[in-house]
C-alpha cells in the first residue's frame, strides 16, 4: 500500500473501525464511518476525467470527506475558501484551471461560478448513483497532491502547488514535533480550508487519533470559538488546541477567570504575530503549555517547545526536524546571528510554484531557496525571531520600523479592543496611522497622545482612526483595506 492520507484512513477504517476519528457538532464519527463516507463519495468521482478537483463545503466534516475521496481517486485537490468574494474565487479558479467543483450543496454561488467557467459541480451528499468498481490510484512522489491557498492578507489568495511527498512529509513532521499518538484528541478552532486546520487534521488522522471540528455560526468570532472549546472541556479532555493569535488576543481581553473542570494540555498558536507576553498570559490563564509555530503555505516552518516559553518567549523557535532555515540579505547572502534579513529555506521543502503566477514564483524561488516575506534574525543558539513582514516595514529618519511592534504595544493597552497599524506616504513624508477599536470614550487625539507616551520618537504614531476594523474571510485583519482607509483619511 502507498503511504498517504486517504490510504491511512482506509487502514484505520479496516483495523480500528470503532475508534473515534472525528467529533463534530455533537456527533461521533468512527474510522469505519469515515472510511465508508469516503468510499461513497469516491463513487461520485469515479467517472470524472479531470485531474484537478476543487473542493468546498459548508461543513468541516464534509470537506474532509471530499478531500479524502479526491485523493483516493488520484486527483489533485484544490481547496477553496467558500467565503471569499466572487472576484477572488474567479481568480482562484482561473489560476488553477479547475472545471469541477466537489461540494456539499451549501452554496449555489460556488456552483454558479464554476458553471460560469464552463465547468460543472458534483454534490458529495448524493445518495443515488450507480455503484461501480473503482481502481484505487497510486500517487508518485513528485505527483501533485493539491493546491492550497494563502490567507490573502496582502491581496487575493495565491494558489500554492504542493506535491505528494511534501504534504506527507509535513504531516509526519507535525506528528514528530507534537508527539501525536492514537489517543491524541486535537481541537481545531479554525476552518479546514486554511493550511493550519488542514495539516493538524491530517496529521492526527494519519496516526489514528481524534479531531474535534465543530462548525461555528461565525467562524471569525473568537468568542464563539472560546465558548465552544470551554463547553467541550466540560465533557472531554483535549491534548492539543489550535488557535490563531487574533483568537488568543480576544480571549485574553475578555476572559479573566475561566471556570473549567479540566484544562487543555497544549495550545498551539500560528498564523500571525504574537508576543511573548501574550503567550505567557495564555499559559497562566489556561494552565497549559503554549507552543508557537511560524510558517507559510509555501512549506517553510519553525516551532517552539514548552520550555522555550520561559527561556526565549519571543522566539518563533527552531526549524522543523530535517529542515534548514537561514537569514539572508537582499543579495541572498547568509547572515550571522543577530543580523536582520529575510527568513529563507531550501526548495526541498516542497513548494513547487504559484498557480499561473510565474513571475511571483521566480521571486520566491531563487538560487535554491524559498524566500519568505518575513524579516527576522537568529540568536547564537540558532533560534529564530520575527521582526515583521516586508510590507510591515517603513523607514523614518533613516531607521527601519516594523509596524507590528507598535501594534503589539497598542494591543497590550487595557482600553484597546483591536488595532491595525499601517503607513501612508513615502520615506520623505511617511505617516504611521493606528486604526483602533476601543472601549474608551476618549477622542482620537487623546488616544494618540496616550499611545505615544510609551513609544520612542521614531516609533510614534501620527494619527488615530477610531472604527470597527475590517477583516478578511480568514478572520485576520484586512490590512490592505486598513491602508486604503488611512490613505483616504489623509486625503480629506
């Protein structure tokens, strides 16, 4: 048998059929149940000649079934975010050239978009179909596993093509780093169509563990995720919880003394910037280990260990076992410890290309390296630290300033609900603007003065805009829109 995700689920479906695989919306799905659902969905794909299959679902469980069935049919899986705008979805479909949508009937809009391209949709919940014998596909190491999409923080999400080996190796990497086992229960507080949710679900299923993937009314409401997590902890234990920084920061602002009968053992945070102080505060609040991982869908990644929280709280950790990361300058020369530059890693990590974006691919894959958008440095022990993204850096008075550092300071203030720090203008006339949601009744000028009291001269903000912050479908701050708001405000 080939080693892969769908093949492993088939193995557990035969030999551990009663073992629970998925807990979702109050239902227990055993490995036997899951494998039968995948085989049924496979029948619907059996006669489909297309090599790439777009999958989308209103249910996390149905999405997993669709992914597994597509892999079992030997297809490449294009995992769509169904909550993107029509324009973004049209771009995603055009970039990946998909003509088939495998879905669960929850969105007529998605069906219309694929039909607009001359394609068609297949409903995985169909009950009436002619059963036929299906030869299970064997996937070669360099064969395309699928196309994952970036979160779209800096624009329309890019399709990232990954091969079979790179995905399976990533799943195995998570298993090793997190110590996942057959008795592991992993609570995933994010949609599966994002890379984090996908890889943690896949890694846990690979070892025969249990994932908790409840559907939320609003997937972008951090407090709904918290309420769901705390309700689950009243009935069951959790070994791992996956949350993004926005969720954790909201929990820290709103939950003071959680009354829980049991605590999660570990919380894994990734998907954006978070400070060491925030990680320490979460560890104390939930009486748990806090592990941070930095990474991108292009397959670079680092991870901390529980002991790092006290020893080096602001570090994003070391490279995954078997990986090599370096800090490079603009000429791709490797830098020494404490020198600032771009985080980069070897192309053997498995990122092949961006779908239909050759120029962007060439900019990221250079001289045997994958170059990330993140600036950072290493310490003398080889641990990595993030300063900010390329788009997060401005120069004022000859000094490079990372806006995420200012943002972290503002976010730590008691009266601040949320914030986004952006910039307008050029190096000769740059303005730093903080867009803020707050509990206080102070006006924008008073809040600006209060913030600047604790900032260095170069880091001081020029203006404050009070409003509810715009968010992406991923739940992350819509930084592109925030910048536009700041620019329009300056023009008035």
